[in-house]
């Protein structure tokens, strides 16, 4: 049985990541490169430091075992981490690794790397030994800087109590995991490189190749399971079963920096709580999807700068307010639309696709069951609100859906304040009661074309006619 009172111990290489975020509207006169102005520096922990921070954001006790240099970046990194978790560090030889991304308009335009520090064999001190000895679960976040191959650290990992699950996030330049690891978490490119390094000749890409790589690594390294992460497709678990298990990702747009750390932290936390491998991989995918939807590592840096809190979106993903906050923080356009969406049909899908193209996020305001009954009569809705929201949020063009109980969405729009409020062209020539609310907050109402002959009322009447 898992010891839920014991900490999750993250072992690995911590980095200092810095986003320099500004705006750019012109090119440099002496080279075709953008000029980034009004820049703000947003630092955050990277590597194993980010994985530990994300695990701690779930409210669990976390200890980070790492190597840190006694330099300004190292002290800065330690200070950020120690506000949220325990740090058990030994000496890093050389400078603290720093990665600086220069970003404008939500895109990276350059990255500067500095610091070639490495964790060389030597004493690690009693705090490291004690931290690993009392672990309830271990996540090894290997970034190829030496912590995972350090002899003393590996010896302590070899002495873990029986039943303590180990998740190992490998690196092509890093250390090989010892036999008996519960879960390996390479991404597809890492899995292919690692499998090739162990003699596998696996051609192709996609699920089939990922499955072959995962099975090969599981056998080569004696791991219980290998979860090959596939970005927007989720993660493929190879655990010796006849067919691998695919945990699909929830649609998410934007910067994916740090998503692998979010996945590994989510999976390790689930195993620490007693989940089986499939449930842990599913939890990891949910964690990573929510992390990307919330703005990924860039949003962590922004939140640390705002209030020092590395808040994460829960596994369910963002709600409408999170979506709007994140979009506005990035300077984007918030688009909203509304309706009953009782039986989703091609007309709805067309409208939602067009609406999403107008901005940077789309929030759908959905009439509650009581509101639909007041508008449509006692036989409606056919589908309850919770199911309607679930179907809408499964569409890649919908970033979030929110239910309102009023007769019109005006009170909700008073809070939401979209830049664009979208309705179908069938409302042309009518007065929308919510239009004044939208415009009062500098928004605009836009009508979009409809697919002829598509409506829930017509669909229901056709169904009844066929049934009779």
C-alpha cells in the first residue's frame, strides 16, 4: 500500500529558465530580425525544478534532490523553489544552467543558453540521503546534467523501501534507469533515439512506431511500463499487455514548454496515491493538457511574478474565467457565443468554427436546463446541460463552455466582457438584448452565416415524423 504521508521526491537536474517577454512591430535596420521592446523578465525553475514545482502545486509534500552551484543564478533558483518545497542540494560543478527565451506575440524569437554545470561524483550530504530514504514515490527528471548518474544518488535510489514507485523521465544524454522502474516517460523523439541506441531498428512515426519503441525500451530496461508521450495525441502506455493503452489528450493550443514535466509530475503523483499504470498515465495526460491550456511554463513564470504562487489548472482543465484571463494576459481577442446547443448538428459546428477563427479563444455560453425549458417548452432540452457542455468542450474550436440560468446571457456577459459576441445570421434585423452589455465594455456583436436547413427544432420534427 502506498504511504500517502511520505513525500514525493523529485531527483534530477534543476535549471533556471527566464522568459524575456516584450512586443515587436519592426525589424532591426542592420539585420532581418525583430526588435523586441518594452521587455519584462520572467524567471522560473526549469528541468527537475519545474517538475517539482508542478508536483507541489497539487498540494502534496515534495522534496527536490538536485545539484546547485553557489552563483547568482543558483541562489535565485533556490530562493524560488524553497518558497514551495524542500530542496536537498549538493554541489554543482560549474555554472548553473540557464535558458533564456526571448518572446514576442506569444512566440519565441530566440533562445540563449548559458552555464555548463555538471553534477560530478562526490559526497551528497545527509539531507539527500534522508530525503530519498523517506520517499513515498520518486520522480527522476533527468536532463543530462549528471544528477541521475551520480553514484551516490543511484546508490540511495537502489536502497528505496519495497513498493516505492519510481517514475523515470529519461534524456538521450542522461543515465540509464535501473531495472524495476515502475514507469518510463520518454517523448516520441526520445523513445526513438533511446531505442536506436539499444539496437532497435524501428522505422516510421506515429502510434505504431511509438508502440514498438516503448516495448523495446521496457524489455531493455526492465521497466513495468513505458509511457511514450505524443504531444496533442496524449500518451501510449506499453506495459507488456497484448495491446498498448492510449490515454488521449484534451485539445489544447499554445506553448507546450514544460508539458513533459507536467505529465511526469501528474503520473508520479497518481502512482504515489496508489493508482495503477493506466490510471497514472491518464492522470499525467490530464495534468499536461490542463498545463498547456493554462499557458504552460510561460504562465507559471507570470504567476510567480504576480503573486509568487505556481497555480496550476486542475485536471479538469481551465474553466471559462481561466481561459479569458490567460487570453487577455497575452493580449489576445476573446470571442464568445451562446445558445442551447441541445442536439449538436452541422450548423452549430460551422458557426463555432467560424467564430473561433475571429480571435484567440472561444467561450460558449450555454443555456441551463431551466432556461431552455422557459424558451422551448417542457419537452426540452433533450440533452442535459452537463452533457451539452461536455460535447461542446470536446470540439477543438471550443476553449471553454459555461452555463447560465438567466433568460438572456446579458448578466453573464457583464462579467465575461468578450471582445466579440457572435450569433448566427438568423438574428439579422432583430434586437439582441445582450448587445448593449457587450458594447458597454467596448465589445462588438458580429453575425455569421448559417448552414441552411439545420436546426435542432427541424431535426426533432424530422425524427418524430420518421418514427410515426
